[in-house]
């Protein structure tokens, strides 16, 4: 029983460690952007596919709701608290893939919150060019949040399917053999 309890706390460790790596990658990429690209300038990384274009985003994801900084600060703090509490309270039953995706969301959220606190805006620079409908510029933190959320939905669907299939299989067991 003690071994199981110790392993469940390992999930909290991985949440913190992976979140820290996400924050580090985000902040490092933003530092490289600011040091190498003037505000408003663009560097072609893969012509017609990907540019690095330095902008200052004062809104939410993809620039929406500009100048509502306090809303994002409150939402970020609430999200951080909810994710940490959720993982701690469900550490015995939560799967490692779910913990990893929650760590992506947590790390990305903290990465952008650091910008909002320190700068008053978020540094964005990833400028996708190969999708004609895509006009938004984003950053590594946004990528972690979006990929984490997408994968989390898939993981929960798979886990729910496995759970419901297991319950269905248990109901269909013939007691007569």
C-alpha cells in the first residue's frame, strides 16, 4: 500500500517537472525572439510555410479581447489552482498520459502569465503561412496549451470508452458459465 501511495505522488512530481520544462522552453524561445527580431519584423524560417514575426499580444489567445489583462490574470490563477488540485486529488487514479497533458496546459498557462505579469503583454512570434485561413501569430506556450487540451480530450474519450466497455463486459458475463 505504501508503494502505491508513493507512486501516486510521482504523478504530482511529473506534473511539476514537465510544467517547468514547458515554461523553460517557452521563456527561452521568447527571449531568443526578443533578442533577434525587432518588434513587428519577420524572419522567414521556411518560406511560404513558417515565419517568426515578433508581436506583443495584449489580449487572449490569438489576440482576442485586447486590454483585458486582469481577466487573463484571474483566469490563469484559477486554471493553475484547479489543475494542481485536480492532479493532487486524483493522483491515484489519473493516468500518466493525462498528467502529461495537464502539465502541458499548466506550463503553457504559466509561461504566458509570466509575460503578462512582467511585461503587461505576451510575446508572440510563430507565424504559420501555409494555411490560407490562419492569420494568428502565437507562441510556444499557446502551443503547449492547445496541444495539451486536444490530447487531454482524446485521452479522456479513450479512458471513458475503456471504462464503459469494462462495465458492459462485466454485465454480460453469464454466471452459469
